[in-house]
């Protein structure tokens, strides 16, 4: 082909690619920019909580969806991050941006330490150990010996961060920006992690642990690290949650929270990054709607959601969405393609053994 | 009249068929022996007959089709399977293992007389009746496995490599007992073996399997008459 | 000294309840290789049923027997309807279904019976036997009932053919099929038994803890610790572990960490077992199929 024709073809391809995926990105950015302006302050508060939950759920998904290890105690790490921030601000007036890396380090370390003994063994051991952690955590917060630090049953109240440099943003609007920034960093980092060699190792350990060990992967170390990083993610979400809600108290971090996070990953989609957002939307809005029906309803919704998802939506909402998208795309392709000779049609590759 | 009739049986473990449309028969009261190297599909044949894996084709026992049934239903029909590796309940005692073999029997007297018959064939098991089955020697565990298969008074016994891992003297003893069982209990046997020579003495029909297909089917004299197969399976 | 003995005695009473629940956990684990996270909430629903019967004027031991029988049926139904369809999925999905069941049963209890705390009657007299200062009548009764139930279970497993069949399925499901045992029906039977055992445990602990939907969460934590301590596949270990945990909990609460952190001993025990002896005191290390 001549250079001119090649250049024309290349421009065509690039333009084509620009129109579809770049348009999506621009639309999303527009939406995200518009939200804090058009939403009432209460709705913005809820949106902020959705972002926070999404980060927390992504953390758990890293461990359970990609790593295949179940944790019933991630509410404790969320609470740990929240209390770290609250205590640092309340007692030592640490500026709030610094509390985030502190919460991250605390949760990474304790998560790694907690995971270390449990991940050497079967999944059920980690499940039991984390369940115990989730149940006991509020009790530890309430105990009198630590009251000076934790505020005991009363908890700790802190102020919401205000916009710097006198920007004309409300506290919730500023927090929204902070949350988006943190979420972008976390989501990108997790995406890079799971798509890279570490992610492949983690998933190999999940699917074929003995084979993974036999090719030299130190499964115990990887699993403990995954636990630590997952706890760190959820802990950072907890820290942000403390800033959003302006309060930490023992009963906010009960086993119900841990179960809620589990519901988030199952309903949103195991081993899915976009699933974290769907899951967060579910656990932020559905239980409070259910609560207006009856006191037992939120718990019932969680239970039914878990059982139903396993049977009906094994890949969660993310799976449903991508399934729909795939079918729409296939239909669009069929409509736009001119009739081609049968020899050119490539059949869909069959699933390998 | 054949006790077991297998026709066009194909089976596999999900990665493609291991058995390709094989035909096997066991006559009423007869002994059919299936020979073949590792991977030839002998164990797969027995597992397919017992309903332990996905299979296609027809399997009839005494004119009843069993190819659609579940394993436990086939066992209750009087087809018992002594599996590869013996399948002993290692944590239970010898007597409990045998009692489980008689699980489908109704009536305490029937079970008692079944015990008597099995202990008569295998006196060693009577001596070790309260011992934990996992602590028995290899030969004794094989006896236990066969004894368990006999407890229900089956009409057809499937035996998977009974000589596996046993010393020669033990194998001789075992086959002597098998011959005795065959004579006294009027039970049909489908026997899968790698050790061809001693199995042939018991057989009235021989099959040779190679990569999931039947390459020889006939009386033992057919195998002894074929020079290349004789060299491969009888070593002479 | 008197206080110490009292702690030990009430620890043994609580321990009897933990032993029963731990045994139920081990029974289901041996047959299905999964931990029944919903065991406590099953027991909770059973206890509420008993409470309803008692409120309707039924005499105690009749209500007790009826609840045990109804729980058996309920356990079989749950296994068939919720657990068995999920068993075809991967291990993670099964655990998620167990947890969903736990949460759903808890909400069922709250929805049908409300969230107020109720007192649950004890069939044993209020005065301590022989006027002693160490052990109350209810505590003694709990231990007696539990030991009686354990003896019955032991006899069932050791001397009946159904019990033998269950042990066979726990040992080797494939060989069980080969001898004609309907393995799926045995799984349902195992669940029914575990639900009945849980019902007894719930009715024994409710007079001590008072009945409300959160009653079983702490108890189950101790039961999990007991099952792990004894060895998740050892029935005898579960019983020993249960009594040990009961006594340890009380002594730790009285002399070491204070009553607020008693539950923390369960956590410490679980982590301790994991670090120092993962198979528990009496469990077998399991060989993994490659």
C-alpha cells in the first residue's frame, strides 16, 4: 500500500478508536463533575459514602474475588482505619491528609500479621479467624483499658475537612473531590496489580494452589501480602469514612459491616473492579430502604442477596452488565457489517479444556 | 445368557473419551478378564459400568439396563465393585467394613450368614475383625475389599487389579481364593488385570484393551495363540 | 476458692453447650467438608420455636421433644433446599451460601419473633441442689442433659447401621456409594441431626443468656474455637474442646482480662490454635488431593 493510503487508514483507525472509548471517558468525567453541583448536600453525602464503600469493597474483592480467600472480618479493618484517623486528629491534631497514609500503614501491618498464621491453612481457618475478629472488634473498642484512646462506648467526634485556599466549595463538595482522587489512585493501582504478574500469581494460587506451589510461588507469603494489601485498602476507606461521617463509635463497626462488605463483593461481582461500584450502590441504598419496611429487613436482604447471587448471578452485577454489553455489541456488529463470504467468518473460539 | 452385556460404551473424564465404543460380555457364572497396559481404559471401563463417571452406550445386567443409573442404585441391584486402590474405610474396623458391604441386606440372619461365608473364604479377616482397617497389610486390605464386595450376595463382581502391589505368594493365595469363590458362590466376575498369566487360568473369556479400544476378544486360547499379544502380555 | 470453683462449674455448664454445638459443627464438617456457619442461627430459630410452644402453654419436656423433632425436619429441609443446590459450585460459593443462610435465619428470627429480649424458662428448680454454693441446678441440669444427648449420639453412631453408614460417608463417600449407601440422603440426615443437637444446645443456654436474636453469636464463636481446638474432624475433640473452652472463658474473664473482653479469649484461642497446632488437639492432618 502507498504511504498515503496507509496514513489514511491509520487516521481512520485512530479516529474510530477515539470516538468510542474516549467519548465514554468524557461523558463519565462530565457526569462526575456535574454531580457535586447538581446534588443536594444530603445526596452528595450519600454519594461520598458510595465512593468510600466502593474502595472498601474493592479491598475485600482483592482478597476474596482475586485471591479466593474469604474474610468475614474486614469491617474490623475498616474500623481500624477509621479509628486511626479519628484518634490522630482528635488527640494529636494531625492534619487529615497525613492520617490517610498512617491508616494505610497500620492496616497493612496488622492485616499482614493477622493473615500470616491463617493463610498457611485451609480457607475455613481464615474464615473462622476473621469471623472471630469481626465479632470481637467492637468489644475491644469498648473495653475500659483502652477507653482513654478510643473514647470507649461514646466514641470520638471529629470535624469534616474544609476546602483549602478558600475555594468556594462546601465541606461535602471538597470531600467529594478528595474521595474521587483517592478512589482513582486505588482503583488504578488495583487494576495494575491484578493485570500484572502479581495478579496472575494470586489467581493461580486461588485456582490451583498445589500447582502454583510446585512452580515455586511462595503461596503463604503471597496470600499474607494479599491479605495485608486488602486490609490496607479497606482501612483507607475506613479513614475516609471517619472524615465523612465525622464520628467513630464501636457499634458502627460490628459484624454487620463485615457481612455488608461481603454482600457488596458478591452482589457487585467477585474478581471485578467495576463490581465494587455496583456493590457499593447496593449496600448504601438497599438496606436503608429495607429498614423502613421492618427492622429485620436489612439483615434479611443481605442473607437473601448472598444466597440468590450465588445461584442466579454468580458473576454479580458486573457480570450481568458485561453480559448485556457483549450482547448489544454483537448485535451492533451484525447490523453494521455488510454481508461477507462465509469463508471470512471466524467462529468464536471454543472454551479450552 | 450373559450376565453382563456392555455394548458401544464410551466414557471419559471430561477431556475427551478414554473408552471408544467398547463391547464386553460376562457370561452367567463366568469370568471375563480384561488385560491392557496402564492408560488402556481398564479402570475406566469398570467405573463406567458402576456409574461413577459420565458414559454413553448400553450396559445391561440380567436384561436390566443400568447405564442411566446412579452408583448406589447399581450396587443395590447386585453389582459390586472392588475399586482401584481398594476403597477401604480406613478409619473403621475390619468388621465394620464388612458390615457396610452387607448394607443392602435386610435381616440380621442374612448378614450373619454372609459374615460366616466371607470369614470362611478369608480366615485372616476373622482374626483381624476388630482391627482398624487402615492398619491391615496390603494383601489383607485386598481380601477385605473383596470380602466386602461379597457381603451383599452380588450376582456380578467387578474387580480392579486385585494383584496390584502384592507379593507373588500373596497373589497366588488371593487367586486361589478367587477360584474358590467363583466355584462356590456362583458369582460372575469381570476382572481387570495387568498380571495376565495368573488371571488367564481363571478366565473363560479374555479382552485385550489398547488405548480405549478392544483389540482382542475371545477365549484364553486366542490370546495364547497370538504371538505378538502373547509376547506383550504373557512375556513369552 | 469458692469463687474459683463456682467459675469452673458454670464454665462446665457453658462448656456443655459449646461442646454440643462444636459436635454438630464437626458432624457436618466430616460429612460435607464445610463448616456450618449457620449452626448457631439454626439453633436460635429452634429455641424461638420452643419459646412459642411454651408460651402457648405446652409443658416443658413435651415442647422440648417437639422442638427437637421439628428441628430435625427443618435441618433436612434446609440441606435439601439451600445447601445441596449450591454444593455443585466452587468452595467459595458454598461458604457464601452458608453465611447467607446464617444471616437470613437471624433476620427470620428477628422478623417473626421481634427484637425484645425474653426470659426463657429452665426445667430445673431454682434452688441449688443440696444448698451448695458452687453449682446451680440449671448448670447441673445442662451438663446432665448434654451428657445424656452425647451418650445417645455415641450409641447411635457406634451401634446402629444408619450411624455406621454416616460414618462411612464421612470416611469415604465414593466407597459408600459402591456399597449401596444413598450418600445424598445421608447428608440430609447429618444436617437433621446437627439441627436437633443445636436445638438442645439453644434451649439449654437460653435461660442463662436470655433469648434475643443476637443470643447465639457469642456462643457460636466459642463453639468454633472449641471445634478448632479439638480438631475440626474429631467428634471427641469437639466435646473435650467445648468443656475446655467453657472453663477457660470463665477463668480468663474472672482473673485475666475482665468480663468485657471474655469474647476476646475466643479470638485468642482461634488464632493460638492456628499458630501452634492447626489440626487441633485430636484432629488428623488432611492429605490434599492434587
